């Protein structure tokens, strides 16, 4: 949790708000990969990439 607070403080102090969409996109793709690892939906998710 300290990492997220420090990351937010860094982005706010340096005006790096453009990093927020990139981080969110990485979290969504990472969550998709983790959640569909062994499910029946996995072949359909992999066709998107």
C-alpha cells in the first residue's frame, strides 16, 4: 500500500497524470490474464491479442 501512495505522490508532484491510464491498462490486462488462466474463457481472451 505504501508503494501506491508514493506512486500517487510522485505523479501529483511531477504532474505525470498521463501515467494513470497506462497503469490502469496494465492492471486490467494483468487481471484478465490471471483470471482466465485455467478457465473455459481463456481461448477467447487470447484471440483478442
